[in-house]
C-alpha cells in the first residue's frame, strides 16, 4: 500500500513539474487573459531599470517591457502587477509560476538558458561588469585594486566574473556579499568595503542614490559581457513569441521612425510597407501571435519605441545620462537589431 501511495505521489509530482523538474509553462497567454493582467518580476529597486517613485508607480527600462507586453495583449499598458525580487529569488519565482515574465536586469548565460528551465526572449540592454570606488581611494584603474575589499550582490554572475578577473591579473581581494543591491551600495558608502562591483548600468544607478554621488567614480575597465533581458519559462512557445516580438516591435519602431507621438497617424497614412506591416495596416501578423491587429500600435502609443524608453529611463532624459553606446541601433553603430515583421 505504501508503495502504491509513493508511486502515485511520484506520478503526481512528475505531472506538475514535468521532465525538466520545473513547473510547466502551459497556456500562459490564456491564464494571463483570464486573470486580466501580466505578473512581472522586477528588481527590488534599481533606478532606471525598475523602481517605485514617490507615488508608488513603477518605472524603468525593465518595467517598460512588462508594460509593453500588457499593451500588446490587452491594449492597456497598465494591466501589470509587479513582484519586486532579489537576485536570489528571481529564478524560483519564474520557475514556480509566481510571475509570468522576469524582467529584472538579468544576464543571459548558457547555464541559465539551458539548466534553469528559462528562455531569454532578447536583449534589452548590453552591459558589462565594472567597479565603483570612492575617489579618496586614489585609484584610476581596476588593475590597482590588489588587496581590496569588494562588495558583491549574492546570486549574480558578478561573483564568478570578479574571481576570474582578479585571478587572471594575479591580484587578491576579500569579498563581502549582500542579498540586495542597496545593501552592497550602502556598505561601500559606509566604508565597509573599498569597491562595489556590478554591471556598469547598476553602478551608475546606485551612485545617484548615495548621499554624495560626486565623491564616487566608475573605473574604466569593463571585465565581462552582460547581455540583460527578459525571460519566460520553457515549454510555452506562444508566450515566448509574444514577449520576444514585443521587444522587437519597440526596436523596429525606432528604426522606422515610429514614435508615441506619430504612431496613430502613421498607421493610417504610411506608404512604407515595413511600417504598414508593423502597425497592422497590411497583413495579419498580429493574428500569428494571437494578438490584436493593432498590437504594435498600442505598444508604441502607450510605452514608446525602444529609443524613447531608453532615453526616458537611463539615457539623456534621465538622471543616469547613460550614452546609447552598444545599445544604439545597428545602423547607428550599436548592437540593437530586430528581425522584420513580414
């Protein structure tokens, strides 16, 4: 009898978890439409990417991905609920089905893509790991950090990159790990460590939260490749395509000169076939994604194209003032590139 119960329990568990050991994604779009909102996993407070303003409204480049998906699915970018997650919590939250999308400055790596039951849908921000120090330390290069005490956020790719860099350069360091980015930033400010290391975008975001930002500098070295982007659970290609093409729509809109200000008029008057297909004036490309005909129009109208989102959150129109750099479009010297709608 015990053996029968044990076997039934194992079969039940297998049915729930699937072969990979993670919760099956199932018909995510159907579930999202039924509950009436997208549940989005974001960071626990990172200016420019995902954070709450003084009124409790969530803002940022990663937040805009969630809003854009809601605009595509519901025609309403506000139909999103947010789950702020630490680096340690983020993957479990997606695997378990607690969130529908993880859009939380997360690096796309082989192990995360293949071993965690996740699929990355694209790159929203090309980044690289760097170092933030107090100017009083008197260093101008990461090569001068031998013997330093380094603050790191636990559960990130940062730890391994740091170890590789110091080992490759014959240097020693003492790591101090924290669960949140705010804890690690406060520690470098309090003098408990000499250096804060993370993705450069995160360093710029954390610097503006310090009491005296001008006392700190980001060193010039970039020691890793950190392609950051949203991810979904494996096993649901339909939902994967929706999230992926939401980002592609924002990129294509920027390349084609379609903005939040002109998108509605452009959809009615364009004679450019590429624009017409993107905005639903020609073909049935929304239907292929199980989305309304004007899915891309709603994304751009309510959230903006990729360039608008970048500038507003992390670029020239933000406190961070980060240059486009690698995140410029492919025809402007950058890496951002989207397949065409056709």
